[in-house]
C-alpha cells in the first residue's frame, strides 16, 4: 500500500473513527482527518511490521479505524488537562 492510498484511506478512517467514538468532540474536520491519517499510518505499517496482516487485507482497514479511535481518545484526554 502506497503512502498516497494510506493518506486517502486515513481521511475516510478519521471520519469513521469519529462516528464510532462516543461523546462530543470539539475537533474540526481537519484535525479529525489528520488523526485518521496518523492512526491509519501507525496501524498499517505497525500491523504489517508485526506480521498481523499484509497489504490490501481488510484487517488493515479495521486496524486503521482502531488506531484512529485510540488517537482520538488520547488527544481528547490530553485536551481536557
């Protein structure tokens, strides 16, 4: 999976993660997209490095959503401080 496709999927993943995560987030669309891209990149390359899945598998998309949700929760906790 190339870097461009990872970024495009990250945009979609950020929006899905925002819908999945409960609660009200005051973040804008750009911040959500950036966190989605970050979660997608971490989950994609981390999962492939650990041998959990290969490029193009559906598990990579699910892992990207989970990674983005984790980043959204972490940023939300840091902002409350």
